[in-house]
C-alpha cells in the first residue's frame, strides 16, 4: 500500500495535510485523493459484528443524507477483512433495514490505522478505537475526535462540527460553546490595541474588547 505522511512524523496534526493512503474497501480500492473537492469523515470502529459499532453504523447511515447536503463523504475502517465487512453490512440491512451507503476500509495490515494513530494500545492492540478524522476539500486535517471502545459516538455532534467548520471557512468567524446553526458567532479577537479600540465602536454585540458576537 502506498502511504505518505507529507513529512509529518508521528500522528496526524490539525491544519496539516492528512496522510495519504490507498486502501481496499467494500466499494473497491480508494485513495485519499479520490475525495479531493469534498469533505471527508474518515472514522474507525473496533470490530464488525459488535453491538455498539452496529448502532454507530446505523446512525452514520441514517445521517448520511445530511452529510451529503454539506458535501461530506463518509468512509469507515476497521482491522477486519472485506468479507467480514460485506457480511456485516448485509446483516445490518437484514436486521435493521438500513443500507450502509459508504465504503468501509479493510485494514487487515493496520496500514491506515497506524498512519492515523487509530490504535490505542492501552485500550486494545488488535482493534481501532472510535476515531473520527475530518478532512477538508483541500486534503487538510481539520478535526479529530477520539472515543473509547465502550462509548458510541454522537452523530449530532459530528454534524455540528461540520457545520461549525463550514461556517468558519465561509465567514471567517469562530463558534462558541454549544453553538448550533442559526445562532450568533464569535468574531475573532482584535490583535492590536488600535484594533481593540475600533472593536468597541464597531457596532457588534460586544461584552468587552475581546468578546464580540454577531448574527450571520
Ligand atoms: C461494541 O461495539 O459493542 C464494542 C466493541 C469493542 C469493545 C466494546 C464494545
């Protein structure tokens, strides 16, 4: 398998190019570059045919249309074979009536898992933890979330993270704690005393020179 770390040593870092990979999936061979122009959520799960992972695959599949509306593709991964993945997604369709619409990487050699630091030996040496990597249309790693083996992820939070990143890119703003689309956003703080003076007169909703919000 072809992998490159763009000269990054160790684990992936926010704001840097995501490590390139080519991998076998339930939908054929994929390369990270195939997703150029789209956002990508690359996520790992510990193992096929396990209950928490099954709830997550159902939840990711149900949320897929919302991600699609936002130009976000999904790609799963675990250290299982393609045959296991195929059997599991068929089993999910049979038992839950949900078709899994995204590819799932069969990372039997742990190539992609090692590249992205998805294995947490303190939890398991043979399974990937519940990792989420958000990669933007230019291939830059924008967010990482790590959950333990025993806790299923929250799709609303992952969708909220995408909305927040896209809001930031479109409007050059930041988003406060618990922000949801439609709510006011944060204007990045001024970096000079002069800009701080200006900010107080700028007509935003300003608590103090460093704390301004506005509607978008
Ligand atoms: C699960 O998906 O149910 C699971 C996987 C690994 C450890 C614990 C739970």
